[in-house]
């Protein structure tokens, strides 16, 4: 099939990468509609065309990508079948990539080149994926908007004056704008679900430990989860099958089977009980966002689900607990950047990292430890118990991802507290180690927003089942940005 670059957008024949899912691309490669080199070139051309405006990438790996694509074409010709063979993907710039600069979007690591791949990177490469580049994010993954990046903020592809959500900001932008078919992220307090929601793509935060954290720049080690962005739920299920599983290099990954997640994608929700926590639909929730979430519940009901009111009373303490435990762990993890082995010296840390190092050091210091850190750990257990009780009643919980739709770039940069409050609905899943799936749920004043589906530990297949049934009815992902 003919490959065209018509300047408006990069396309293969009459297919635009913005409209192409991984499953479509696999089909196209199999039927020889296009080659892996053509597909990769289309992604690279889209980056060249769009990324001046979007700033989704910190590093583009054109040469390596085309070499891997050529190799993928050889394998395809030999009849090799791998889950992601020939599929262009992007990695959040927190994922260590051997021989490729990995910055964590911070000037501290601006010229750091790792000597090894993160486990997830190794798995994705072994599955045949083609890495087109490293995506922009808040420095060290600290943030909700992408504006803390030392490389300048990524932009929302639906309106360049708005934030794409953070901290994994460039990854969902890359997927939404057709610059890659999948991109990875990290979610410590919402950094996959929030930007997925703001960019009209699907984002999975897996159960803590489901995907290895080895080789990924740590933010807060008891909260960090490694996940990914795709256009559809089916694509997402395919990728988790590749990345999940036990890793001898990360002791928090259990020896537990990785199911074929695609088997759980069903159309109807008969017998599924969905919990609606009253604390998530209360004060602080924007009226239009409330309407959007209620519409989503209506769709779930129409597919056969039963919707049940539940309560998660300790959620009101979640932001406080999160900003104590998270900053404590951040202050410890960032202590390793001493410029002795690699990286620049500590004067290169930005404002937000410094703020968190100070807060974290404070809550851990003698005299304050019991009042803050220990207390936060105790309340963490109460939040875990809240969810345990809820999941005795329901299969999953459905709630808005964020209290508001995307905001204008700059609107919250002078008010860290306002920025922190945008995580109010997402941090609970990290505190309890639960999986959460963000799915596109419509538009508010022209900007996308999603809903999140939360489930018990290791219930990813259930989240995919519900998300897929919802997506079949709504198809919001098809609404491409006009970049
Ligand atoms: N926005 C949250 C924070 O700034 C979450 C960050 C994340 O998940 N990496 O802490």
C-alpha cells in the first residue's frame, strides 16, 4: 500500500495513525498492507510534523527505530508471530533504556545514558515493539499537569493552551496524536489515569507489583505502578499480557499467572455490581464532570450492570496520607542523585523536587515522625480496609478520574496545593495498591475527560471486561484531536 506524507497528517494509504489501533496495525502488517518500516516511518513523520507544537518527546530514536523495524520486517517475512511485532511505541523518559538518554525530565540527568534496559523495556523489545522515542513528563514524575518538566510542558492535543495532565504527559499525547500506537507511564498517585483521561486515551495503572519496577526511576517505591496508554481497552489488554509477571529483579512482583487478558473482553455486564462511592461524587466535583460520570453509570446499567451506593469514609484523608508517605519516599529515593556516580549535582533539582525533599525530610525527622509518618501509615491501613469492605459488596468501583476537566497551562503553577488536590480521586488506588483503568468518557467544553474503574488486587481482567463493554457503547476514543 502506498505511503503518503501529505503534510496535514501522516498516513499509510488511507489509514491515519491517529485512527489506527495496535490490533488494526497487526492486521495490516499480517496482510502486507504495509511494512513495519512504513508504519514506523509514519509515526516518525507524525512526530516531525506535530511535536514542535505538542512537545511530547524529549528524545526521538529515529535511527534505532528504523533499524528495529527492518528487523521486524525480516521476522514477519519468516512467519514469526510476536505480540507487538513491528508496533511503534514510546516510553516515558523514566524508563531506563540501554544506550539511550534517560532524563526523568530533569536537568539532573540531562546527559545520563543508562547501561541497561528496565525489565519492561526488555519485555517490550522481546515482543517485537519498535521504540520511537522517550516521552516528556513532570520531572521525576512529580506533578499532575506536565508543567514541572525541565524540558517545557507537553500540550494537550485537543487544545494547545491546555495541560495534557501529568505526570506522564507526553505518553498519552503521543498516542492521541498518532505519534505512537502505545506509550508507557508510571502512576504513583494518578499519573497514568489523569493524563489518559485528559487526552482521550485508555490508561491502566496495574495492581502494585503486577508489572516490574526494575530499571524505572523511582518516585515513591511503595506507591509506584508501571502501566501504559493505548487507544482502546483491547489494545491495553494485549500490552499488559506482555509487561506483567514476576521479575527476579523486583521482589514485589509475585509469582502469579499472567492470564490472556484479551479473553475477558465481553460486551455485556450482566451480574456485575458497580459501586459508586458517595465521597467521590461530593464536594469539589465540577458539575459538568458529575454529569459526565453519571452518564457513564447510565451506560454501564444499560449493558446490564447493577449500580450500588457505597462509602469509602477514609478517602477524605487520602490526600494528606499520600503527601506524607509519598514525600517521605521521594526524599529517600532522590538522595541517590549525588553526582558522584552519574548525573549533575543537586543544585540542578527544580522547585518541585526541592519542595518534596524538604517535606519528606521533615515528616521523617525525629520529633515529627510519629505525628506525621507513622500516623499516615496507620490511616493508610484504614483506607485499605475501606476498599476491602467495599469489594465484599461490589465487583468494581466507578468514579471520575479528576474533579475537573483539563485546565489552562499556567492556571495552577503558582498554587501547589490546588495542583495536589487534582489527585484527590486517584491517590487512593495507589495507597491501597489497587488496579485502576481510565477510559474516555466524553468531552466537556471541547476537552476530553475519563472515568476510572477500580477493582480488588489483581482484578485487571475484570476492569478490562467492564471498560471494553463501556467502550463498545460509547466509542469516544474515535474522536481524534485536530492537531
Ligand atoms: N500528581 C501526583 C503527584 O504529583 C501523582 C504523581 C504520579 O503519579 N507520578 O504526586
